[in-house]
C-alpha cells in the first residue's frame, strides 16, 4: 500500500468515525430532549401526557392536520402517530373530525388543553434558547451552522431513500 492510499484510508476511517459519532449524538440528543420535557412536566405537575405526545402537540401548533400530513412532513412514524393521536383525542388534548371529502381521513387540531401544553413546551424551548445564547453555549452563527449541516444530512438521507431503494 502506498503512502498516499494509506493516508486516504486513514481519512476515510476518520470521517466514518466522525459520522458514527454524529449519528449517536443526534440519537442521544433526541432522547435527552424527551427527558427534558418529561422533567419539566413533572416539575409543573403535568402527568397525563408523555413527552412524545407533548412534542406532537407542539409541532401541530395552530394547524389542523391529518396523521398522513405529519408522517409526510417527516416528524413521526406511522403507527406511533396514529397511537399518539388517538390517545391525545381520548385525553382531551385534541379534537378530531372526519374529512368531508375523504371520509377515511381524520383531521385533528388542538383543544384548549392541547394549546396549554403546546405553550408550556414553547416556554421551555424559549428559556433554553435564551440560556444557550446568554451563557455563550451557542451563538447565532453556531446554531445556524449546525442547522445547515443537519439539513444537508437530511437531504442526503432523503435522496438515498428516494433514489437508491
């Protein structure tokens, strides 16, 4: 093996290690986010909803959507969305209504209770954003760089699903 090919192999190996570390970090951050939401809910006494459901309410916001729309936006997997939407309707956090045009489709929107949860999560995120910035953990450009890099990875993975398989 030549010195040049050995250096290329080391560079590929280093990139692969960095890639695997980034994947593990994204996964850990998502689980940690759910734990942060769970802890906030325990602190304020909200016990009838879990962190995944709260994040779902936050992402729906003021919109009226179908489960299919949530799946196509890439937020959730199929069975998880259906299960959590059903639970949120049963517990009074969401309204549901059959679509007039396509009776198989159900549209959902937040109830007053659902909007209260959304506002609680939004307040938590606002405090975190302020803390990250005021403590110098991340500045505006650092956060923009992270977001742009993650969006490029998302586009790459989406292309892999669409065009490879």
